[in-house]
C-alpha cells in the first residue's frame, strides 16, 4: 500500500489572515487530494492529545494557548509519500529560515512571540499521522487506498 494520508492543520494565524484557500491551493496544485476537511475551535483536551510529544517544553503552554486562540482548519490529505511531501511544501518550523517557495517561507515570519506562528501543521511520520487523524477525524480510516 503506497498511498498515504497525513493530517494538515491551518493554525489560527493562517485562518485569521485568510490563508486557508492559499494553503489548500498549494496542496491541490501539488497534486494531493483533500479527503476530509473541517473548521473547529480546538479545545484544550484535543490540543493536549495532539501535542503530547511537546508536553513540558518551554513553548508548550504558549503553543496550546495560540492553537486555541481562534478557529483552525483540519484536513486529511492523501497521496503517495504525502507525509514527507507536505512537510516539504510547508518548510521548516522556523519561518525565518523556511525556504522561500514553501508555505512557511512565503507566508510567515517571526512575530516576536514566545511561540512560533507558522501557518500550518503536518504530521511528521506514519505513526503520527495515524494518531493525529484519529484525534481530529474519529471514524475516518488512517489508511490510504
Ligand atoms: P513542526 O510543526 O515543524 O513539526 P514541532 O517541533 O513539532 O514543529 O513543534 C510544534 C509547533 O510548536 C511548531 O510548529 C511551532 O508552532 C511551535 N514551536 C516549535 N519549536 C518551538 C520553539 O523552539 N519555540 C517556540 N515555538 C516552537
Ligand atoms: Mg511536529
């Protein structure tokens, strides 16, 4: 089975700046398929589950506060090697260093805040994708076709 699924989030900064369409456009133009999509106000428990790996880090609380600061858009994106492919489209975590041409490199910059605001989240492995898809889309299969 070569087709994969990944979880993409447009974070509150992306929604506030009306960049949802831009992010979707880049995903679709690249050739990946969006197979599920929802807008939501993420509550603390969903964010604690999603960011469990970062618990205890200095930016953990600011991160959860930021992610709860406004609506987010969650989507399942599908395609061969989409997990690494979307990470490549997104660019590295720090938007100052993200290569121009990437979502973070083109659309985000350092805002001087204690949490990095960088428009999007993308799962970093097949294991993370399965775990994260189950959080935001319970009942939808994590397996591609
Ligand atoms: P990723 O989103 O590129 O996978 P992670 O290391 O998983 O990066 O971190 C999750 C999110 O936490 C980042 O996207 C960013 O918003 C924030 N973050 C990560 N590292 C830092 C940091 O060192 N300072 C402030 N915020 C950070
Ligand atoms: Mg991550």
